[in-house]
C-alpha cells in the first residue's frame, strides 16, 4: 500500500474544509494525513508491524524514531492523539474546540510530518537492498 500517495487527499481535503469553515473535519483530515505519512515510513521499516492496522500515532513514531529520531514531532503526535476521537465523534460539549486556529495548526502539523518524511526518512541503498533483496 502506498500510504504516502494516499496521504495527499486528506491533506488537501483538510485545507479545503478549513476554507469552507468546517474546522472539525479539517482537523480530522489533517490527522488522517499525519497517520498515513507516519505509516508510509513504518511500512518501509517494518511492513509486518501491527501498528499499521490502528491509529496509535505515538507508538508508530516511537518505532520510527529507532531509525529516524525527531523529538520535535513528539508534541505533534501527542496532539494528534489527543484530538483523534473528538474530531471524529464530537458532541456539543467539545465542538467549540475545533476552531479555525486549530485547523490551521493541524494543517501546519501535517506539513511538518510530511517534511520529516520527505527530508529525514530517506531510504538508503542498504534499506532498499534489505527490503527488496540484493541484486547482482
């Protein structure tokens, strides 16, 4: 599965939803983009990981950090986990949490994760040979 390619749609949806004033769903889509981006790296590292099935962003980042440490992402991942359920299953008590500012913040967070994947998690020749086998 190409998690990275699939992440583009929710990232774009997040931006469009924010533009239409649908802030809760904008945050939700930004978190889905974060989820898919993290999984794109995890899949390359360990395509049999059970973490690929769920949405435990904290555990996924921990596994990724064994190879590509990035402490700055921990706060983003914790916030993603914090708002994960509420963004999907909101009620009157928490709907006001999802403001334009939060939507803007989460779009920025998703972009930071994308930058991390693009710049810090590049596969080396050794990574690719290990994944696909050495060819002579």
